[in-house]
């Protein structure tokens, strides 16, 4: 069975739809790694900027920001008690 292809000149741009698809991946400095202790491997998250990501709450905060310029560690040091 052969499907009919849409014929469109190569110079014509792909039509833009009105639907907006927004993808959110969190901070790009957050990395998934494995910690090996006593022969056991344990998954953990690390910050490439060197900040501590110890708890699930820390991980959620890192995933909530758009990038390193909006790092919650930096805003917490500017405004104590946040």
C-alpha cells in the first residue's frame, strides 16, 4: 500500500499551526547520575553549578525554574527566608 505524499515545493515553509506546544524540562544544569557505595548503585541528581541537591524538594525546585539564570539557590541567598 502506497500513501500519497503531500506535494509542496521545497522552498515553501512548513505551515505554522495555532496550537502552542510548550515543553518544560527544568534547569539545564541538573544532571542525573549514579552514586556507587559499597557495591550498590543509587540514582541521584547533581547540579553542574555545584549547588547541593539533597532532597526531593530541592529536585522539584530545580525542575520548576527555566534555567541557570533563574536558579532558586541564587534567589534564596539574595532573599533569606525564602
